[in-house]
């Protein structure tokens, strides 16, 4: 193995710092605000932006120019809908973690699986669990507190409830992101641990922590990944990822058709109230809003949908703050044409990737099940792990050289003359094996 370069080490350090900024989001926002420098909480994301710009300058590609032109065109769509330029810049700021992970150098991908990085993930997983445990017995000072950043009120940590049960956020920003991060770190460590007792202990601790957050997406996704890891081969896990992609696409469309054909919003279950709200309200209303005025084709543009709309209001007349489904999030942002292009690129990466990288397929399976009912594009942790997973799968696809068929080159006259003596000699050689075979065949016929 080649010695890791300074560039690779800096990238891995930035990746771990970015994951830590999501695990400790509430703590960092609260104490940096008390110190009078709330902008310091966003330092890891600033470094990620610098890395992306550095990569574009150092290793420019034609695909980068095409993506830039497409984003410029989509930004014009946003501006035509009345979205302010600051909202477009905020959207780019939001998806920066995935861009940072996708531009990981090859040496950094190998270094991320080394012992030092694994120790860092163990520490972050422990902090995630400790924060939830502390939040169980006491009210943390940053929960429910808002801080001022750039003239906007930003909540350090959200205080929410399911009925009378408090949704614990721990050291993070809210219970949803904390639960998803606990599942992500558990999946990452589970696939890199061979000891069965450690795996069982890890799953038990993660299960208790995720249950305390009342998040339902993370435990279901984690349980499906554990079942697939225990029962399926890696090739079957790859096929499961393709089926999970189809599920994330078809589920909200099926709910829209069902809500249009039947009045299902009247019946409800308290335990699954949020899930029912997605199926019968959030998804159908969002699709209906996009169908009006033909917004379904080009979407609302970057900055017109998602968390950017909560800071920079746009008068679209329907909910543009969240989709609770990543495919619908992409559809609302880029329209049908952009969603088809992005899904096509995603499926192409899956089909070309080799099935040997079992940890990456397990992580992707978790993310795909999570994206069916959440906006993982609004989560720093999910964006980081989605980007790094796609980077691993892309590298595995590039590692296998495709077989290229080439037209046979005709021989020149000089080459034919050089080969003629050898061809004559080959035809002139007596057949050593054919004569005994013919004699034995004749003897067999005479005996009959």
C-alpha cells in the first residue's frame, strides 16, 4: 500500500470533522453563539467548499463544465419563479457535503478504512449515543434555543414531541438527523467489524439510542440492512439496492394515485401519524402543486424548494419546505427532466459497480431505504455518506477495464510472405494422431 499523502490526510480529517459537526451540531451552535462567533460552527463546511473549488481548479474535467452549465440553466429557472439569488447560493451551500465526498481522492478512500479513521468513527458513534442518553435524564441547554447567524434566527436544537413523548436530539440539531446519524455510523462500523459479540453490542446500543429519538426511518432501514447482511450475498444486496431505488420512486407516486382515487385522509393511527401524513397529505399535495402551471418539467429550481425556502420565502402557494422523500425533493428542485437524468446517472453507477465492496452496498441500502421517507439532501451526515458511498462504487466500476472489440488489421504483403513458409510447413506435416484413429475405427467396424 502506498503511503498516504498530506492531501489525502487533510481530506479524511475534514470528512471526520464534518461528521462531527453534524453529531455535535446543537452543542457547537449554542457555545459558538455564546462566545460571540456563531459562524465558527460552519467552519467544516467552509473547508469543504474550499476543497471543491480546489478540485475544480486542480483537476478540471469536461463533465464539471457540463454540470456547471446545467446548474446555471436551473438557476435561471429559479430566478424566473421569483427566487432570490441568495436562496440559490444557500442551496449550493446545503449540498456541498455531497460534492465534497464525491471529489474524494483515491488515496483518501483507502485511508478512510484505516485504523485511525475507524477509531474516529467509534468516538463519534459513542458521542452520538452519550448525547441521547444525557438528553434522556436532563434538559440540555441548547434544546429549543435559537441563535442569530447572518441576520437569520437558526435553531441550535429543535424541541419536538410525538404525543406526550419528547423527541430527543442529544448533541445534534433534531431527533431526525440524530437518529439517521446513529444508523449511519452503526452501519459503517458494523460492516467493518468481524467479531460477532462486538456486532451484537453495537446493534443493541444503536437500537436503544435510535428508539429514544422516536425516529422510525432509521430503525427500519437499519433492521433491513442487518437482515440483508445476515441472509444475502453481496450480489443479492446489489440487486436489493436497485429494487430499493424503484421503491423510493414508486412509493410517493402510488400514494398520489391512491389519494386521488380514494379519500383516505380520514382514517389514522397515532403511532404512524407522521407516516400517514406523508402518504395522504405531503406527497399528493406536493405532486399536485408541481403539476399546476407545468412546474413538473423543470421544477422550482435550486433554492426554490427545501430549507432555503424557510429563510427566503417564495410565493408558490403550496408546501415547498420539505418533501419527506428524496426523489420528490429532486423532482421539486429540478423537475421531471432533471430527475430522470440524475436517477439515470445513479442507476448507471450501480450497474457498473462491482459486487465485491460489501460495506458500500450495505451503506447504500440503508440510505436508499432512508430516502424513501426523508429528505436526506437536507442532512449533512446523509450527504457525506451518500457521496462517499457513490465514490467507492464508482472506483470499483473503474477498476475493471472494459473489453474493447477492435477490427482485425489486414496483413501487409511483406507479412504474408514471412508467414507463407510456416503455413506450408504446417500443411506438409504428417498427421500423427489421425492414422491410428482411422485404423481403430476400421477395426471396430469389422468386428461389427
